[in-house]
C-alpha cells in the first residue's frame, strides 16, 4: 500500500527548525555574556547601517532574529514568521510642481518647492502678505496678522519662525511651526500658502528635506526663496528682508494685498517601503492554558544613518547609528530568554509569543500594526512584556519597570521575585509610555516595560556594543525570565486594570497645559480623524462622555484629520473653556460638549 504524505508549510518549517536545532542550539539554557555579546555585535554592526525601518539592514535584522528564534524550537505564529506592513520611506516633490508669477514660470527646487504637508492641488489667485501668520490672543501675547485683510480663496504669503528666534523661551514658540501656520491660514479661509524665510531667521535660505511625518493640511503649500518672494512683493515696493526687520522691531502686524496673481500646482510623492515584524511562538506545556499567551516583545529598528528628520541627537552627523542599547540589547535579551524557556521543562504552561517589532522609532508602527492585525484573540493574552534599552545598568543597579499598575497584584508579585542585591527596582504604575507596550495597553492588555533608561549616547552614533553592561544584562534577564515564567504558569489570569496616562503627551500640550485626557493614536491607523486609544477616568474627555475608540473629527467645528491637526487645535484652547468635539462612534456621528 502506498501512503501519500502532505507536507504542510508548518510541517516543513518544523522539520527545518529541528535540523537547525540539532546543529545550532546550545545545551546550556542559561543566558551567557558571549551569547548576548554576539547578538548585539551583529545587530549593531556597520553592515546593518543602523537598521532604519524599511531598509536592507532592517530586513537583514529580521531574518537574523527569526533564525535565532527558530534555532531553539520556536515556530512561526503564521506563514513564514514575518508580518509584513508598509511604511513611508520618504516624501519627494512630484513632476507636476509649477509656479508662475504674472505669467512668468519659476523653477522647482531652485525658486520654490512644495512642503511635505501640501495637498496635491493647484490655485490661481492674488497673493496676500500676512506677516508671521499669527492669530494670538492670550493673557500675555496678542498679535493678529489676519485683522482687516480678506484671505478667502487666496494665496497667503507668511514669514517662517517668529520675531524672537534667538529666545529659547519665547512666548511665540507654540505658534511658530510651519504646519500650524498653514493650517491656521486654511482656517482663516486661505486656499494656498507660501512660506518664506527672512534673512535673520535663515541667512542661507536653504530648502530642507521633506519630513515624512507630516500630514497634509488640505491646501497647496510652497516654500519660496527670498528672491522669488521679492518678485511677488515688488509691486508693493517691499522686500522680505525689510518686512522681517520691520515686524521684528515694531512687534506689530503689517499685512496687505500684494496686487500680484500667481498660479501654482503642487504634487507630493510618498514613497513606501516594506518592513516586517518577526512573530514566533513556543507552544505552552498545558493542554488548556496553551491557548492563552504571554507576549515578549522588543523593537529591532533604529535610526539608520541619522540626519534630518531621524530624531538623531547628533543633528549634524551622518553616520551609522548603531543602536546597541536601543534596542539591540532588548532583542538579544528576548532571544536568550526565549531560548531558556524552550530548554527548560515546566517553565510555561501558556504559549509564549516572541515579537520583534520594526517601526518603533517612527511611532510604534510595528506594534500598532500587530495589535490591529494580531492573528490571535488578544483577549487570550495574559500579559505583554516589553524590553527596550536594558544594556546600561549603572552602579546603582536601578532597573525601571512601568505598567505594574495594569493588573491587580502585579507590583507585589514583582517585588517578591526580585533579588535586590542584584537589581534595584523603580516601579511605575502607568501602562502608557514611549515604547511598544503602549499599543497593547490600548487594547486592555496588562503590560510590563523594562528599561535601564536613557544616557548620553542615546540616539547618537556612540551607542555601541562595547559600552553595554553585559553582567547587568544577565541579572536583568534572570528577573524578566522569572517574572514571565510566573505569568506563563500561574493558573489564575491577571485582571487588567486601567492605570494612566496621567497626562497627555505632545510638545504643544505640555507647554500650554491644556489636555482632554486621552491617549491619541500617534501612528495614524485611522484616516481622516484621530482615535482615542485610551480615555483617562476623571479627565475632561471622560467627563464629557468620550469613550475609548471614539474618533475625533472636529474640535469647535474645525476639522481634525490626524495627530498634528489635533495638537494644533488643542494649542488654541484655554483652561475652563467648553468646547464641542465631533466624534465617530460605531460609524455614527456624535457631538460632545467638554469642559477643559
């Protein structure tokens, strides 16, 4: 009798893993300095060029991580173990950008260029000069460039920055960003925006590269060279240099019609790149509890070669940003903890899922994508363990753990496990923070975030493998393993508890102090609105009836299409003010009245 065997993808992967395991996996389940060092050296090497999301180095790191997890018996959660998603690699001017002044054409990239937040559209109209583009009316500062001028349906020319560019504590700072000025101009009725740098602010008058994190404001927006702007101003017998000098000295608006008509068309090309999470699973040892999960996660992307828009702290340096601590250290620790679980019997009744995330540095993109497309029932996740920057344990031996308030009894459990002679703990209740655990906390999953904190090498090329405290990593990995093993084997599940955020994040809100009390969707998962991923009890949004998952579409009748629109709208509000917030809830429009 002939028997036909069907070899499934999972079977094939398991066979390959078994062969690889025979040759590669050590017989020592303990975490060693050599293993940690080998992994960190590779992930932070020059050959991976900083692991920028969507780059070749990012892809090579993903392949390496999958191979390491497979070598000790983990199998893909689905498919080949990669979860693929798209990211915006960059923004470039399109070929259709054009600008003519009184019928004379000007050259893109030389005389003008579109801004990243421009829409793909055109406009032919008169140009109105509107000073710095301010409309400020608060207790300490009043300045209205739109008073007594009509900008409806017209181009508005605006000076960039503010009159106090050398003052790092200037009251103008919250109102000075290019995008905020463009959105305000649109609110005032403008149909297009022209931004130009005065010689005091930018003597070189150079065009910056386009920021891929900017969302469109919905109207065409150009950056002009001073010489191009002066052509538009010539009929008014004015120049950008003179106007900047006048506004800076008088501190009074000086807006007027230029009497000149321009015709402009903008086109922005958003280049996509492929990236991927690595998702592997180690089945649980209990027939019932194996259908529940513990997730261990660490992001493997970093800043690439740095440069403008990369969030590098070495702003003028183009070089490999190695990211040994951020976050090759976290990935290496995850790999070694996974190996220890795989080789230690009776260590995990629940299944353990290891996820290496890409896109964390760009706004938690990988973890956001996973929690929106999990491939498992997220309600079956007992806890998410996030390991991010654990390679710089100092002499004080302090390890920071956040999220201990996201489940009943979690703080006490951690304290009972820890050996204070090896690691001293600083514990925080909040489940919201600047790393991938935030994406899970927003889905009502208890989280723990482990880190040794920032340092002077953070987000610079100097974050290298030779500065890692490997002995410290051994002690931290032991603690995380023991905590995870208890969570993976306890018969009783954790009971999720909301814990934070206490305040809303964002540069503008911190400065002005106005908050709704929500955790906004920074990754832009929702289009044409801003989703509230968390609503803090007792804060204005909750008191006004907002619920987790509501999508904010307008504040006081002004559209909110993304996180940047939302931050700008909030910056215009005051304590005690009652505002109307338009939301989408279960596909239906509602209006909430919220007192700040």
